[in-house]
C-alpha cells in the first residue's frame, strides 16, 4: 500500500482525522504529485506552441492521453480533456442536443443521476426536448422494463451513470446500451465514480460517450475527460467553448498540462492496483459495516449489497439526525450525501428515489473507504460512529 499522504505536518489541524469521504474527492497519490511537479517549473511550455518547450508539453499531454484511455479500454484519439466530469457531462448532453437538427426529441436518464447530469437534462428540456426519468428499485438499480418502454425511435440520447455516488449501486450499463442501440440512440455514461474502482470497458459497455474525473481516482482536481467513440469528429457534438480550437475544437482553452499529466499517472496506478485494491477496500468496508451493525442492529444499509462500489457504505440510523451524528464524530470525515448537494434544504433525491422517507433520508450517512485507509482507521471509525449513535439515542429517551 502507498504511503498515506495525509497529516504529515505535526501542525496540521486535521491531524488524526480519518478521511472517509472518498466519493466526494480522493487525496492525490504521492506518485501523482511527483509526476506533476516538473510541469509547473521545468516543462512549462504551452502545448499549443510549436517551439521545443511547447512540443515537450504536447508530448506529455499525449502520453497522459494514452494512460487515461487505457483505463477505459479506449484509444487515445477518442479522449477530450476537460475540467472534470461535470464539464464532460454537460458537453456530452448539451453538446449532442445542440448539434441535433430535428427529428428525435427524447432524452432518457435515471432518477439517481448526479446533478451534473440532471442539470443539463433540465436545461435541454427547457429548449423543447422531452426528458424521461427512469425509476430505480429499492437497491438503486435502474428498472430495465421501464427503460425498454421509454427508449424508442424518438430517443436521441440515453444518459446513465455507471455507479451511484451515494449508495454505490453499479448500474447495468451494457443492458441499457443494448436497448438504446436497438433504436439508434446515442448512449452517454457518467463513470466518474466507477473509473479506477471497477473495470470500465467502453467497448464492452458499447457506449458512445463517457465522462470521468481525475480527483475521483487519486488524481488532481480540475481535470477530467470525455470519451467520444471514434474520436471528436465522429459524433455530432457542439463545443462547450469557442476559442483556440484545442481538443479538436470541442473544448477551447490552454490545456492544464500538470493536471493532465497527474491524471494520466493516476489512471496508470489505478489500472495496476485495481484487482488487489478493490478487494482490500471492500474488505475494510465490510469490516466497518459488520462492527456498526453488530453494535446497533436497527441500522439499515442502502444500495445493491451484491453489486456496489467496493468502498461505498450508505447507512441509515433510524430516529437519529445524520448531521448531528456527523457533528458528534469530529475525528471522522464522513458525509450525509453528495458533496454537490450538501447544505441543500431538501433530502437526497437518490435516497428518496430508492424509497426512503424524508426522515430516513435525513438519518443517512455516506462512508467512502479509499486507498489510504487502514484497519486502524476502520476500527476508529466504527468505535466513533457507534459511540455517537448510542449517545444520540440516549438523548431521545
């Protein structure tokens, strides 16, 4: 296991905090940071420039493109670098819709998508597209019968996630893509939570577009990619920004060379470590759940327990306010839902979609175990969560 990058400074106010929010973001792996550093102060040329420093930077970008493509089983020419999965999702959904010149007017998505998918779907709905939102079952798995009914010859695009960011459920992307193919629709997949944690194969899944983000797989924030089957010119997509023509005219702006290099290194590390790492992280997750469930039998686990991300745990503590539980575990970094919806007055749309009531949703925490967590971390977390639960339960009596 790699050296834990956290809390090395004795003056760090977060020293001793166990980080278990790896769905929101992962720490940069030290090897990723090491790979990035020269591109801040040594190989700092603009990759669009034709002089030697520019060519060096461009070569580094293309080498990173190969590494990112490899983790998706794609070719390098099919990747467009972006600022992250949110931008990639917007480019895919609004880009296809804007490039569409009539005919098909339906877009199909699911009730448990990230807001970075639901947001652009809502935006194109305002422009006249019909958006159909597929329901999920109590495990968070998309209803395939509803998908078969919704996807028809009027469907332009189907957009669904590979794995849920709250309950961890892994979706039947390949099956839904096959339904879309039967009707000639494009398929987009938000794989931000899946890439680097489970095997992602764009050919096996048969998707046209796929979004990922570096900071979800131990790379830097502010960089991501959109996979485009056949390359940027193969599909009708309107660009997200106009300007210098970078990234085959789909995403203008000077490339973030250090971030892209770090992204490539992060993908290489994930590809090398995934088989062993997924088993280890899944074991730590199970250890935590077993300890918490043993101490508090009323606690409920959410998601598809047979088909979920290795590090994901969504736990409902009936009658206990999740925010209060988090306040009572200051030595842990855990969350109540997606980081992109934290602080929102409404309960998680994902938890409501799987059938939880509002009170149950407000009593649910999300734990994300990651690469740098240890057995000691998990033991500490279980002790802390159980202790907070017991204190809060006593206060209710």
